[in-house]
C-alpha cells in the first residue's frame, strides 16, 4: 500500500475530528448544562493552546525527533484523547445513560479535561509534521523504481478517500444524534488511521531532525548579550561577522551578543553569536508591535465556534422540509475562507508594489471584522426581540421561531476575516522575516491569533464586570436568552475599530523590504523607520 494512502488516513481522521470538536460548545451547554460563558471559556482556552503548541512542537521536531516521531507521538495522543472524549459521554461510563447534567459524574469530568489537552497535542503535532512528512514520502515514492501507473492509482485513491471523508464528516456525522456515537466515530477513525500509519514504518524514507532551530539562535543571542552586558558598546570591527552582514543601529544592546573576546573560541556558541543571528533576532523584535495588533483579530475569531454556535443552537434549523445541522456552518465557513483568501491573492497580483499587499490585506481583514461584529450585533438584537415577542425569555431550551440562516452573513464575514488575515499575515512574514525564521513566524502568527482566542476569555470577564457597574446586570447571564450578547458584539466592533487605527499607525512606521516579486529578494528584513527607531546609544 502506498505511503500516500497511509499518511492521508491521518488527514481523514483529522477532518472527522474537526467536525466533532466544532460543536463541543453545544455539547457542554446541552449535556453538561454549563452556561454559555463557561462553555465558551473552556473551548476558547483549548482553541488558543492548540496553535501555541505548534511553536513548541516545531522546535522539538527541528531539534530532537523529526517529523515521523512527532506524528507517532501526536497520533497516539490524538487517539487516546478522542477515546477519552467518547468515554466522557454519560451512556459509556456515566452513572446513568441519559444526556443530562445529573448523568455527568466525576469520572466524566476527569476524562473530558484529560481528553482536551491530548487532542490539542494531536492537532498541533499534525499541523507541524503531517504535510512535510507527506511531501517527503510522496517525493520519495515518485523517485522510486515502482511503476508510474501504480503510484498514480495510490495517490488518486488517497485523494478520493479524503474527499469522501469530508463529505461524510460534513453531511452524515452531524445528523447522528447520540453524542457517544458522534465522538466515537472520530475516535475509531483515529485509531485505524494511526495503525495504518504505523504499518508503513518500515518503508518510510528516514526523516531526521533538522540541523537545529532558529529559536535556539534567538535564545543564544539573549544569553550572549546578557553575558556581555558589562562590555562597552562595540564598533563594527569588534563584532563576529562570519557572513558579512550589516549591523543596524537600533536595539544596540543586542550587538553585545556578537562581541568575540580574544580568549573565546567559535565553539563557545552560548558566549557570542554572529551579526546575522543578532540581526535576525532584531527583526523578530521589531515585528512584535505588529503581532500584538493581531490579538484582537483572534478575539473576534473566537466567537465563531462559541457564541455564534450557541445562537444557532436553539434557532429554527429547517430549510423547507430539510433539517439543517449546525456543523454545516463549518463547511460554509471553510469554503468562504478559502474563496476570500484566493480572491484577495488574485487582487494582490494587480498591485504595482507588492510589498504593501500584506499590510493592506491585514487592514482589510480588520475592517471586515468590524463589519462582522456590527452584523452579529444587529442579528442578535433581532433574535432577542423574537424571544421577547414569543415569551421565551425564561425558556432557554425551546426552539426560537427565527431561521438559523440569519446567522449566515456573520459566519461568511468571519470566514473572510480568517482567510484574508491568515493569508496576509503569512505573506507579510514570508517577505519581511529572515529566511531562517519563515517557518516559525507562520507558527507565531497562529500562536498570536490563538493568544487572542484565549484573551477573549479575559475580555468577556472584563466586559461582564464593567457591565455590572452602577447596579446594572451582567451582560453574560446563565442562558443566552437572558444575556446581552448584542452589546458584547458592539463592544468588539469598537475594540476592532481602535485596533485598526493602532495597526495603521504601527504599519506606517514600519520600513518594508521589497518582496521577491519586486526583484529585491536579497534585501534584509524590515525595520522601523528612523522616526520610530532608537537613538544610536540607546539600549532598547
């Protein structure tokens, strides 16, 4: 059996797990009877930790274990985590078999809160290693002496399996009512995929760790600069410059990391670094103000699989005689995100100076996020009006006579934010970051957006406390019908607007290097313009 099929099986398991995990907030509110704020907090923390782990795992892969062992570790964690999630449902190991709060015991809680970090490990490990390992093995097979026809058949079979799994996961799985079966199918799929992946261990092309991680070089710069802190600011002749790199005037305190004292040898890597390593570290620090503005984008994105889904949970899901399942919105979201990213990428090809395409795209995503929050606020206001008109304020479990498709515009707008922001941010780091750190800046981007997802928990807490001032009710009540989610969306719209202005100011002071398409691929990474740089003698 071709390696392509064996490894693609892991992708199939990922797709089924994504559809199952997408409605976790509904599981926590419907079965565990948690209030929407508590459930959203759990899911947002989990969604934030998962991309943050990719940074750690990328470092581990490059430094220690390589892609194969990372896939082995993450797939095992994935399988165990999904198995624990399946067992956390009341009918499996609960004190009773009903999907009710009283059937959720201590065992179920331990299983669930053990399952979530294991699933996060599985997802993060697959993000880091699945594609690169698949590419390596596919390339190896293409260079093999097997017949071309056989290889093509295996690759076509793998693609067909992935497509069929997407259709099954998006259409069939959401219509399965029992949560134990809904979680059990991805658990079994992950087990089968992991065993199938292991069956090819003897034929996989060896995948050794990289020579090292650029994160290690960054850490070495800080350590060496701290060790040489008592040294006077060096001139260019005192710096170790093996690659003939240009030393910039900002963040001069880090230049001390490149001081090579007479008694030091090149093997003492933690005592001094090259100018190139120092300058690469400086570029990362200069990009920090940009990163911080992405946190608010993450806060807005966090509403997609929490509060948006809770709104849809009790709305009318009928489309004629067809009952539409909530995970269908994940398909709309994924499709809209891909179309938005492709459409924006197409527009950037028409721009005369492509180095400004990424920042323009980021601003576009921020503006759309404001529109998304405003749209969500108005739809929620209408939903609350329908609830009051039909006397459903204290009946949170009853169906609201308002079509679920009222939520479609805000899902589409949020998907556009996701697609354009990720594409633009990735492009920005690809062109502006040093080549050695490109891979990590992409993970940092995901990590910062994940930080925004976790920050949404803090944001909800602060907004709730502020709304209690002057003897007013907290906007976040035990049920969504009693909450004022519309006001929270208006708050996010205001926060996103302020964040957009801040980003424009920061981006205006950033000195962009030319993109490869503009014919200056060898230029050094971007830096802040002179108006925004430190004085030459200033440390930081």
